[in-house]
C-alpha cells in the first residue's frame, strides 16, 4: 500500500481556510449594493460610516488581545500609517465610483488588484529572483484585462432608472484597486509567515487610520460641505441615525469584520495572490446582490463579463 505524500496529507487542512475565504469574499461583495442604498450620503462620508463601525466593533477584541506588538513596533508605524491611508483611499475611491458609474462596472474595476499584484510579482521576480506567478495566474490576469476592455464599450451609453457607465467612474474604481493592492502587500508584511502580528493588533489601528483618512477626504473634497457634530446625512456622526445606522452597522460588522478582517486573518495561511484572485468574484456576487436589492439593472453584457473571470 502506498503512503500518502506529505502534500496530499496536508491538503485537507486548508479546506476550512478556503471556506472562510468564500464567506469573506461574499461579505465583502455585499458592501457595494449596501453603499448604493445610502444614495443621499456624500461618497467619502459613506466610506467613513463603514469604517467607523468596523473600528468600534473591533475595539473589544483589540482591548482583550493578549498579543502585544513586536519590539520593532516603532519602525513599523510608517507602514501602519500607509496601510491605513491606502485602506481609506480604497474605500473612498470605490464608494465615489459607485455614484459615478454602474455598480457592476465599479465592482469589476475595484476588484482588479489580482491583476496589479500579478504584474508586481512578475517585476519582483525579474529584479530580485523571487517566485513568479504561475501560468494560470498570468492567464487569469490577461482574461481580466480583456474583460475590462469589453466592458469599456458600455462607457457613455444611456440607461434609464440607474447610473450610466462612465470612463471617470471606472478610472476612480481602478485607483481603488491600486490602493487595495498596496494595502494587501503591507498586510502580507505584518500578517504573513514572517510577520507574526496578531490579527486585532494589526487591523484595529489600521482601520482607525483609514476612518480618519475618509473624514479628511470628506472635509476637503466632498461636493457639499460636511459638518462634524450633528446627525444629519451630511455629518460625520450621521451614521448613528435612522436607516443609516442599520446600514452602517451591517457594513462595519458583515463587510468589515466578516469580510476584510477575515481576509487579513487568512493572510497568515494563504498567499496574497490566492486571496486577491478570490476577490475577482466580487463583481459577480455583488451584482447578484445588487439585482436582489434593486440597485443594479440587469444588463446582458455586465452580467456575462464578470463570469468570464
């Protein structure tokens, strides 16, 4: 009788992590349609609502976490600040794009970080001799670029009852993918095999910094003025009133902790490329949820192209 190889024997142990990856991607995908429901709230402020509640709900496990930061904490502060800034920028550009292009276009272009990461890993392999992405990963990136090119044919078309696709909205969503790529690479540094940082020790300060980043964007760049101490829809604390409260709680708990905290947890067990590639499912899952919530019109091309991924 042949003895199972170590690799085959170890494979089943990854199944729970892939199951959690599926759940986390689904939770992340649900954020776009819920953001679309907050149509009366300025986009950067909307992003701040989501991160505010994620920060609040993460505070308890962070306070009771037994893992103190490593001795190198002071030297890591710039990376934590950059990670928080990139996370806040990712959400601000993404939520802004939802208001300036179709939901499925926004979800597609903001989910392009696997393509960006694939390009980065190829460059890193050539310069420093590290592992190259596999042929399948590279083919997937090429298909992704092709899918984006097909969807660009919709730019400028008119729709009734929903947002029309625009080049500007698609470009801003892509900037969100660039920011997410940098955020994932920094997370790999802290949460990967060589990082050793506890989940809550890492993500709570990063999420707080991201929240502050959204507030700064909101005060400086919103089309209408944003106020601080009130509960109106154009106020920083407007997320604590009415339907905005329940939407924000969902975004913070489900999409925030269940989604992005779950992805950060998985960085310790799965590669950044695998996690990034799994997030290519966001346009499909997010569009389906958007159809169910009636914030995305069914259109043949937009439904088919994400499925190519």
